[in-house]
């Protein structure tokens, strides 16, 4: 993280196509780091960062689902647009926090 970057929220979750990891929202970006772990010794290791996008690259944030709730985040890059679906604990809070961070973002 940069010196002027502040973590807003972070959660251990799973993304539909990427699998388990840690989702982190800061005042500048959103990132998802893959994790791997073993149940036997309760260890968890950070893997590679598979998603890292500045807040101005996020084009849509919404919650979806009735039984299995997810927060949907659409990210636009120079090459394409990709939708990610994260199974977080409180989808409403994540949606609100991401939208608020985007509204306050200044590059």
C-alpha cells in the first residue's frame, strides 16, 4: 500500500471464478489476493494478487441473489470489461462502502 492509502474494509471470501481469497478495499483501489490453506493445521497463505483496480476503473457495484448473496463488481480496463462476484458476509455494507469510496476518490 502507498503511504497515503488507507484500508476501508477487508474480508476473507470467495469469487465465483477465482476461488478463495482476501478482498481488500482502500481509498484508492480494490484488490483480491488468492489464498491457500490447510484445514489440518489451520494455516492460510497469501498467494498472488489476481485483481487490482483503481476505483475509477469500477463501472458498476451491486448486490445480487436471494439465497446465495454476492456483491457484483464490474471493472473496466483498457482491453476489456470484467465482472467479479464475491461471496462476502454483508453484501449491503460492501456495496455501500465501494460506492462511497468511488464518490470520494481523486487520483
